[in-house]
């Protein structure tokens, strides 16, 4: 049995995150010691490692919940898991496309810099008026939160 600190260290997850995953039902409620300390079996470490890896790959929590549910029923077809992973791949590709557009816009903005004064600064001008952008990225969801 692992304490919450050892569980977190083993999986590379902070203690508050473990508590949060318990609260939202991604991790089962742990057993408690006589001193009311959380005690976790190896299976919880495996589940937490799964969650951590899925988060590292950018899966949202609801997709992870669905994947965990599927993993709890190993006799099922993996079509649903494939569909979830395919949706995540499409999401990553869309973000990459937006990042490439932003990269292009930033390169253009920096290349137009005359290295003069702020009153003539192309970077400040473009950031102040979206109409100066070569591509439409206005209203797009932020890529970094």
C-alpha cells in the first residue's frame, strides 16, 4: 500500500492533483489507515500513471474518463478507444495548423520591424489593429491557457 505522497512521487503527480482526481471520480476513494491516512494499492498507481500519460498527450479529462471506463471492460472492442484517440489526433492537428499560422504572422511582424522607435514599431502597430494581420486568427481560441 502506498501513501498519497509516495503515490504522487511514483506517478509524477502532485498530491492536490490526486485529491482532485478522487473528487471527480477518476480515481477510487482510497482505504484509510487507523490514523486516517490515505492508503493506495498498486492498481491506483497504474490508473494514475494512465491518467498522467493521457494528460501528457493532451487528452481532456472527459476523454480520459471514457478511456478508463473502456479499460475497465477489457473484453470490449477497442473501436471506441480508437475513436477517442482519433478525435484527439484531429484536435492536435488543428492546433498545429493554428500554431503554424501564428508562427507565420509573428515572423512577418518581426521581419517588418525597422528597428526604429516605438512610434514607428510594426509589432506594436499590428498588435494594436488586427486589420494589419495577413491571416485571420481573430477570435480563435487561445492555444495556451
